[in-house]
């Protein structure tokens, strides 16, 4: 039976990034530059009296 590895008296705590992560920056960029109004229009029968869109 192998001996258990020695445990450190001071456990290592992972360091969290101080600034925003890449995903957070990308999400912010998308939200800041997203169009506030968006429309798609398709017109058919152009030039006819009963034009519809």
C-alpha cells in the first residue's frame, strides 16, 4: 500500500482573473454593438397594382 502524498499546510487557492475574461469582454462587445432595431423586408410583385410586401 502506497503512502498518501504529504498535504501542504497552506492549500493552494486558484487565482481568479482580476479583469474581465475574454468571454465577458466578447459578450460586452456584442451587447454594445448590437442593433437596437432590425427589420427584414421582402417585396414581390413590384410594379403591379396589387403589390404586397
